[in-house]
C-alpha cells in the first residue's frame, strides 16, 4: 500500500485495520471498557489469529508510510476510529505503536 492510497482511501488500503479501529473503537467504546488496552485485548481474544495478524501488518504499514501526525489523525478519523490519543499522552503514531506492541505481545504467548 502506498502513502497516497492510504490518504485517498484508508478503509480500502487498510481493510482489517479499519474494521478493527472502527468496530472496536466506535463512538461509545469508553462506556464499555475502562481503557483502550482492554479493547485491544478483546479484539485479540475474539478474532481469528489470521485477522489479528493482518490487522497488525496493516497498522505496521500505516506507521511505515511516514504520514505526518495530522495525516495519521485524519486517517484514524476517516476509518471511524473514535480515539483521541492525546488523552493518553500519546500522538496518533505513538498510540498505534502501542496497539501494535499489544498485538505483538499476544503473538508471543
């Protein structure tokens, strides 16, 4: 996936990641869970391993695309992800890296 594909059509360029980000981090996710980490853990527990691996690869590709912080925040918004990483003292890239670290940690278990 190219940087431009991500910017033009993020949901198409990142289908599994977009599904995860929109489906698990919907506008009411904070009412259901105590923190974003719990949401990620739920996704890992509830999803087939192949889906988690694909979502992780797409998030890794998103981070590797060298988007600006503003572009990355826009991509998250456009796919329907209702997370404000600054609420956790993180940038969008920092939050996605933390999500990816949880995916990678689960893969090691």
